[in-house]
C-alpha cells in the first residue's frame, strides 16, 4: 500500500492520532473488522435491501393496478349505446389541484332496458351540455359499469404509472447502492484503516470569485500529500473528515471515514488548475479545477 502501511500502532495504545505529514496504520489488518465499520456497512446493506424490496413491490403493485384497469375496461366494452343522453353536468373544483366533472347519463342496455348512471370524468374531459348525445360502453352483465367513449374517467389517487415509476426509481437506487457496497466491502476487506492528518481547503474560483472550491487535504495516505474530493453530492460536508481522517485504499478510488471507521465515503484525487495552491495564503486559483481519476 505504499506509504499508507508504515508505522503500525501497538495494541493497547487506544485510538491513534496523526500529526502533519505522519500516518498510522491500525492494528487490525482488515478495515472491515473495525467495529464501527461493521455496524455502518451492516446498516447500509439493510437499507439498500429495504429500498430494493419496496421498489419491486411498487412495480408489482403498479402492474396489478394496470392489469385490473385493462380487465375492467374490457368488461365495460361488451355492450354499447351510441345514443346515450347527458342528463346532468356538475363541475367539481379541485381547490389547489385539478378539478373534475360529474356526468349523469341515461342509456339502454342490450335488452332495451333504460339505465341512469353517474360518471366522474378526468379534468381533461371535453365539455358536455345537458341533452347532448354521447356513446356509452358498458358491461353487458352489469350495466352499472360503464364509460363514455373518448373520455378518461377521474384519475385514481395514485395512478398506476406513478406507482410503477417510483418503484423503478427505488429499484435503481437500491441497485446502485448495492454496487457501491460491494465495491467498498472489497476495499475494506483488502486494506487496513490508516489514520492521517487532514484539513479542508477553501478557495474562490472563477473570474469573479463567486464559486468556492472545497477540497480535503490528506497527509500520509493514500499518498504523502493528497488533495481529494468525494465522489458524491457530499462535497460541502468535508468538515467531518478534519483534522483527522481514516483512509483505506490507495488506488484510483479510495475511501475516507471519520475516526472510528464510520461515515465512509468514496473519494478521488483532485488536481487544481492555476497557481500552486498555498493553504496559508490568499486566493491563488485563476480558473476552474479538474478531477483526475
């Protein structure tokens, strides 16, 4: 592991510390054996599993609702009356949400028996005047189940498509989390935790200096001196990794955690384009930064 494996801490010394330019390797060879790391990874695996299971359940539920809607529509299509009469139209305001229209229709079944029914139409339904003629499709065995041809009925509280899409998104999140966990688990099994000194460096970037670049400076691992940024949206949460951080791995991607081996996040090296950064000086960057894997 290059410099990251020097200076093994002796048993019984308590939590090791790191000063500038020095690093200490924990007694445990495998980072995965640290108690805090075990608990964290177990919780994350459970969370990823729950998200995946809920996502699959939502996809199945959406499919069941869709199949039920299709079967209901097929049942309503066994009878047809092209001369149904609209007897009442009531607009229903939706408040802050979309409104709907309640339509009362008089039609005849296949035996010529007259029926009157009420139907709630979607907000996108066309305008219908009392006394106008519409075409109605109904279930020949149960004429109370009917629909107006060309009009969508009022939307369910949660449409099947929304449920299915939410389920697909959750399955995707669970899959990405499982992929991250497998990769991180391998990293934790094959490398030890290394305690290093760290600090957060902030610099204004851009011509007008409106943007703030935040990077984490690691001294001792994965290299002698490393500037790094998290491979996630947590770029603004670097303070928890200073003044001491635990580092595991030294390849293209490595992981950084707070002392104790918790709060693990994948990091990557950063190269700053512009003047040489000086943590003790003022604004030194002239342009943007670039990530180097």
